[in-house]
C-alpha cells in the first residue's frame, strides 16, 4: 500500500530514483557525489540526491553573502511578511511534507504532521517577532544624553540539523534568523536530505514570487566527511546552530569557539520524570508512554528515566506494563494511522537498542518488558529496573528504552534526577504544591526545561528550547531566543552642548 506517498512526492517536486538525482539547490546542479535516501520503513530507496562538493559550498556561500546586504536593509516587518507567506505555503504543503517526514525519517504520520505544524507555528511567531525586535532605553547619568540598545542583523547563520526532526528544528532557527535580517545556510542530516530539499523548494517559490534574492535561504546537502570542517571553521559564518549528539556538538563548539564564533548547541538529553506519591497516575502514565515510546524514543526530549516514589512503585510498574503491552500491538508502518510506534532510523539504532539492554543485564538490571527486535528497523519499546549511576543509564541511548529508579524522599529524587551529564528536559507529576515548586526552584531540576504534570517531550515553540551541562547551553525557538541571531549594540547619544565624561571624570584641556 502506497498511502498516497508517490502523489505527495510529486507535489513536493521530489524526483524519484527513476528520474535521476534530486539536487539541493534550484539554481545550479551540484557536482558532489550522488547519495541515496532510504526509507527506514522498509529499507527501500526513495530517491537519489546530487550532493554538494567543496566548490559548490563556496558558490552557495557567495550567494548567501550577496543576499545579506539586500535582506538586511529590508525593514524587519517586511521580512516578516515573507515569513508569513512561507508559513502559508507550509500550511498548503502540510500533509505532503508530513508524509515525506514519515517516509524518510520513520516517525508516525500524526507526528510528521505535528512537526510541520511546529514549522507553521514558528513562522507565525517570527512574523510577530519581526515587529518586536526590541531593545531597552536607559537613562544616562549625564545631562542631555540618552542611551539605548539596538539589535542588528548578524550575517550568515549556519544550521546543522539532526535526522530526528528533519524540518522543524531548522525552521525554529531559520525563521527567527530570517526576520532578524540574517541569511541562512542549512546543512541537514545526510539521513534525511529529501525533507530538506522539499522545504527548500517551497521557500524558493515564495522568494521568487516576492523578488527576494534566493541566497536568503540556502541548502547544502553533503556528507560531513566531504564538507570537512569548511563550514564550521568558516569565519564568514558568525553563528552556527547545531542539533545532534554531544560528541558532534563538542566538536562544532570547539571549532567555532576557536575562531570566536557564536554557537547554539542543542545536544543530548537524559530526561527524567519524577513520579511523586500524590501523582495523578491516569495523567502520568500516558505522559510517560508518549515521552518514552513516541518517535520511537528518538526525540532529544524523550523520557529516558523514571524516578518513582517507593510507595507507588509497583502500581506504576503494573500500569506501565499494561500500556507497553498495548503499544506492542501498534508497532508497524508509520504511515498506517493505527500505528503508534514506527521504526528506528537505521540498523545502527537497532544495534544501540540491543547494546543498551545487554549493558543493563550485565550491570545486574532487570528488563521488565521488551528486549526484542522485530526485523528491519523495528524494535519493541522496553523498560527496565536500573541504578542511576550505571554508565549505560548515564549515557543517552537514542532508542525506546526507559529506565525505572526508586526513591524515598524528594531530596533524593532531585539528587538522582540531576546526577547525569545532560540537562535538557525534566518533569514532575505531583499534586503537592510544595513538591512542584521545589522542583522548579533553584534546588530543583537543573535542566533547561522543567515541567509540572506534563511529560518531558512535546514542548511548544513559544518557550525557549535548550538545556544545560552537556546539552550545550544554547536556546532556540520562543521567548527571547531571537536575540542570539542578532548583533547587539549599545548607543549613547549626546544632544547637549557640553561634553561631560562618564563617572564624573575631569579631563580639562
Ligand atoms: C528534538 O528532538 O531535537 O519538545 C526537538 C519536543 C519537540 C522538539 C524536539 N517540540 O519534543
């Protein structure tokens, strides 16, 4: 069954394999190697992609450089108008693009649609933001002086995105950067190039219709090994926003830091939920299950650890067992609307799943459910009883394996919670206001995201997204994350006829 996939690909302008290779740019043919994109659903070849080589990268970079002076001079609300139209074009393409996300990445269609919705939402957010690039005004200590902040466009923003959110995380970065007056070069994960090409086509159409230079939004499809360090070491790219593993992020941050460039790093998570004695378990269990098995455990916000009060531990375990059994019956083709869990991305992810579970067993843990592969890239989501300090529990395994840990006091729960290298997302289920507020206080969760009575994943675009410690420290998406995409300037203006110095210094000539 095709689920209308071929029709969607056609409407998105993705040429399938029989028609030669699809390229990442609209305005010239790249000359790099031809790579292939396979669907994790059944391992079939979707299309071939003509990659960029180093010369192509140079051409694309120049195109971006040419576009920047034009784009940055356009008033911000006018840039917002272009982003508004991009949002509408994404609305029109929502089903097709959502289907392509499912086909190429393997998340269920509902989540594919949700991901495109995130793009639409950030477009709307960015349109509003384009009229709110606010700075403060300050009262000067000197007479007849005034002071203010200004935010100016920064330049070329590099976006390196990961396979698990092939389109949304790029959009968080790109749409904000665009209203800020920056131009964007996107290097998507080489596991999901077609999603990026489809977005690029949608955007280029809008740019063309509005006579905006094509170099405002650029796409470089290339293997990291081919691009080498060109991109991250390139001084012409003042900001690199990277999403991926902690190992990748460290490397990018080192290279960009060495040239004193700016980075936004959104890296690994080891997200936990504390289940307190008063928790409403009818709410908590679906929250846990969506967080741990949703997207087949491949969100950076996926729930990896459950820290459960001893008085309700057995009850939670039984309820989870029932829920996971139901999920087991709904593993399969993610295009099928009855499916809740699709495949993991590739054979390597299956191996990570197997390794995680065998490490748990080696350490003396107990696997309560799962520990079974189903052929292809399909695995049964698993949960097990572990100790927090075990190396395997300290690491982020990007697969649907959930760890259960018992606690007796809230203090102990928070200590276990924070005792991992990562710090992205966290949650507590409790009806006790003291516990909830303690969890959100300075002695509570050390993560960038801390929730009460909802799970760790599925954040809205309106909040700043990112985390602490090995998660990298950057913030993307909502709140005032836009400021990172701009160059800040403090202005002092003297409208008087004297030249008093600050701090009352006398300097008489
Ligand atoms: C990611 O996995 O890189 O909060 C991003 C969430 C989504 C974004 C996840 N809105 O789960």
